[in-house]
C-alpha cells in the first residue's frame, strides 16, 4: 500500500464502536470506512451524537473499535494493547485540543518535548528540534514561559508545535479553534494551511462551517455513519502574503505583550 | 536522563503547591524526627538508670534495715531493736568465702552547725557512720584533705568528712578543713579532715532507684558514732518523744567478682534469715539483678518508644496518601493529556510515585537533621528552663535534668528507610489509581 504513488496516513475500514450501557447497547459508530492519504487536510463534521467524538477517540488511538480496522502506517491499531497504543500515540499522532491542554508546570519548550519524553528520545538534538518548532510557531523568545503566561492563541501554537515534534502520521485537531476569537482562529488556520502546504496531513474535527471551509475535504457524519465524504468546493485558501502577514501580526502581538 | 527529568518534573509539580507540599513533608518530618528523638531519649534515660545502678556497684549486695511499723502504741518503754547487727556483719564477712569485704553503715538525720560564724544557720543533713572503705565502695571522691582512715576508725576519733554542698553552706567564706562541726542534738564536736567533690544525686542505697542526695552528708567513723551516741536514737518532735533502737542502717557486702553475686546474695539472705525466714526488718538489694532487670526494661522501653514513633510515621504516611489522592483528582486532566501524548500507565505510576517519594525523602532528610539536633535542643531547653523558670526546673525529676540523649545510630537508617517505605506504600495506591483513569474521561475532566 505504501508503494502506491500516494501513501496512506490512515486507512479506516468498517469501523464500529458499541457502548454497552446497562441493558441497551449504543451503536455510536456503525461502520465507517475512508482513507486519509498523506498530505490530505480533512475536516470531520457532524452534529452532536453523530459519532464524531467516538471517531476522534478511535483516530487518536485513545479507544479501540468494537469491530473493523484502523491501519496506521500498516499496523492495525484495533488489535493493540494499552502500552502499544501509548507508544503509537507518542510516535505517530499529533494532538491539538480545543482547550490547548498544555501541562501547567512545564515551560513552552518542555511542553513541546512531552511526546519525545514518552518515546524516550530526549536529548540535546531533540531539544534543538523543539526550540526550532517553537520558533516556527513564533514563540522562539518565550521558551521558558509557563502556559499561564501565554494567551490562548499562543498556547494553541505551542500545542501545534508539540503535535509536530514527533513527526506524526497526521495531526489530529479537535475543535482546535473552538476557544479562540476570530483573529486568533485565522492565525491558527493559517498555520494549519502552512503546515499542510509543507506536506503535513491534518485531520480536524469541527462543527463550524467557516473552519471546515479551509480543509481540502469534508467528511460529515450522521447517526454513526458517513453522510457524505467530498472535497471542499470553493475552499478558502490563504495566500502566501496573507500567511506571512498573519504570522507577522501574531509576532508583533507576542512581542508587545512582553 | 529520563529519571532525572521525572524527578525534576515531580519537584516542579510539588512546588506548584508549596504550602500543601510543605505540610505533607511535615508529617514525615515529624515522624522521622520523633523516631530518632524518642529512641535517643529512651536510650539516654536507660543509660542514666543503668549508670545509677552501676554506681551502686554491680559487685555489691546491699542489706538495709527497715523500721517495722510501730505497734507499741507510742509506749517507748518496749523499744525493740531492729535491723542488721554488727554480729551479722561480722558473720557474713567471716563465713562466706566469696565476700571481699563488708561495710557497716549507720545513718542518722541530724542538724549541723558551725559556731565560728554567727551568720550561718544550722543545716539539716545526714550523719553517716562508716569505715574507711566507704569512699571507695560508693565512689566518693575527695576534693581536699583525706577520707576517714583505718586508724581514725580504730581509735574512735572525733573526725569527719563533709560533702561539698554542706561545706558550701556552713563555710561560705572559710576553709572548712580542720574546723569543728557542732551537732546541737548530740552536743558533739567533730573536726573536719576532708571535703568531698560535688556529685550528682544517684540511685538510693536502699535500692528504690529514687535518686538519693549525698550532698548534705557528714561521714564519721562508725566506731566513734557507737561510742558517743549508742544504738538508741531518740528524737523529740513537738511534745512527744520517739525512739528507735538499731545497730546498723545498712551493710554493703562487696563480692570478689560480679559473677559470684547471685550465689552470694542467696547465702547472705540465708544467713540473715536463718532464725526467722519471714524477717521483716531487712531488705536485700542486689544491684546486679537490678541491672539485669533494667536491661529488660530498657528493651521494652525502646520498643514502646519505637511503637509511638512508628505510629507517627504511619500518620504521616496517611497524610501523604490523602494529599496524593487529592492531587490525582485535581490533576486528572493532566493525566489525560499525558496519556494522550503517549504516557504509558507505568509512566503515570512512576510520575506520582516519584512525587511521593520526593516528599518522603525530603521529610526524611530534614527529619534526620532535626533528630541529630536532639541533644542540642534538649540542652538549650534545659538551659532556658533553668534560666527563666528555675523553680519549675528544680521540680523536674533528677533523670530529666541529668539525662544525656544518646542518638542510636541504627535509628537514622531505620527512620529514613521507613519514611521511604511509607512514601512508596502510601503513594502507590493514588499513583495506580491515577494510571488506571480512562484517558478519554480524564481529558474531558474539568
């Protein structure tokens, strides 16, 4: 499969997830199949109760399916033990959460390093890489700051840097702009686009159409099944100048906050 | 490197709540310090008790005369003699082969006066009739002059040796040597030939282990005492007289070797009770046996102290567990993040365990330092008490004033080891609970 012209970041086949609640069984996912080629930018949408969160947990290897397979780089995640799942999460997935989820007692650079810490890859070289990533998201001068000293947008940029540190198969963004104002949202989306342009695969879960419009492809779930899976028509794309301007403005905002 | 990171992270997490961490450490700190303190004080007290018993002489057997309860109803015509006699003293010396020597002692409460200085009031003290061996056997040390000599005892000389505090009281500004001490109740004069060194009170010759004060004693030849004061002692108190008749207050039997003491004690007892097995007017005290008893008591005492200390450590451990459980709940979100970012269950266990172990090690080390300060703190508080509340200090039991806390070396590694074990033991449950949280639930936790 990896020999084909477009390699697959993830292959999902007939994924089902049932929850047993007392007497009744809730079928949160009823057989979902799709491929995510490398370099794709997918928005997963759907109303609450559609199985969106369940799919997210499965894609994030935080949970295991009741039935079906989830191939991540050729390994079927569905059959793994808890420890193996942890290793997969540390090495192959880049998480970006709605509420940033940085660790309060760690500095910016230490937060970025956390996945490497759990992979056991902490060394001078990895520190250098973490610093580079912090610079890339415009926080090169705030390496020693604590999350509480940063704005929401800055924290989310740290989280994005963290999601990149292990060079993951894909970035999994869960409502990544849900807590941010429109300016900062744009800043984050511009960053995502830039990463995607550089070849990173991004899967984001969102309920906002404006956010989904930035993706290349939308998968809409309804009642645990895929309602549609299609490319975004009239995709909103930031121009290179726009990206630079947004990054510059964010940089200025960061500096003036000091 | 990774372990270093874990420890660094643990420390950072703990410093996030400095007050909480401090209080948790305090629990262990108190536990460890109290292990060391209680054992040190226990050791100090039992050493002191042992020393006092040894002062009696492990190779000695002591026979005290006991005045029977007065059954005559105050009719002092029927005074009967009680206690050990000079004959018995001689008998023991002559018949028991393991006996090295026997010391006859007779004691009376008396007033002592010095007529040469009108400003000095008579002092209540104890008049001790004894022989020249007495100083050696009871380990009295001479400051000036000499102790009673064999010749002075043989010749019934009216000479005396006085204890240090009595010398200070009667002769505040004079040299007591060669002065005459006057006994107003007996109307006798004794010439001072020696002054003793200051000495701490020690276990009673009666063997009651209550401290006995030697500091107001006057020692005269027992022969002189008999010749001048007879065996009958009459006291007037208020309008009535009381009288008692006894030859000796005590005999101290010195045995040739400590190993022979138990056997000799049996022989001595048999000799004294040969006519009346139920004789009530003597008591035989064997310091050697007391010493053996004291060793057993010491062991129990140490166990008791250790138990109290162990309880305080366990309480400290429960404090750790309590805090760590609260911490786990509070940091559920963080645990979720760490799990999502690839932390394995054992990584989470390790993380929380490192925190509790850090707490208990810090508590352990500071507790040990505090424990080592025990002798200093006790000295300082004694000094403070003596300075600011001298009456309270004087009211303290003798042993509390002279006892030297002795750090038991083994208590340091033991206390430290227990503190770490407590940290692991009480930290393990919260840590495992943290690791077993469902990452999805944990991430959702607000």
